[in-house]
C-alpha cells in the first residue's frame, strides 16, 4: 500500500515538473521571439519584462545593467596557490603577491 502512495506521489511530481518545463520553454520562446532594441544605452542588449527587475549583482553603482565580466580568473601554479592560502591563513602577505594588484 505504501508503494502505491509513493508511486502516485512521484507521478504527480513528475507531471508538475514536466508542466513547469513546458511553461518555461514557452516563456523563453516568447522572449526570444521579441526583437531587442539597441537604441537604449542602458539596456546593453538585455531586455527585461515590464514587471521584472534584474538581479542586483547585475547592476552597477548607478543602477545600470553591467556588461563587464563579473569574475576574472587567473591561472596560477599549485605551489603559488598554496603559498597564498597559507599566507591568508596566517594573516601575512605572500612575498610574490606584494607587487601584484
């Protein structure tokens, strides 16, 4: 009897998930079919619906949508990374990072 309840519950959850997927795909296709206006300098190619607000991390200090990369990663050696992590742990600047930044 318990297996039947689990089966029914997971079947309902599967139908809800598939319905949500279909609604999302329809919403994305509607957004993709709308032309983007590049005349607004603040839009930078991003278009939001009338009631939606972009995530605060995508806005600069003035409230405009940023187009800059939010994370820049630099490749360093494992030994250099260990040295820097040890220096952070011991609250000391590593010798190789003093001239950088």
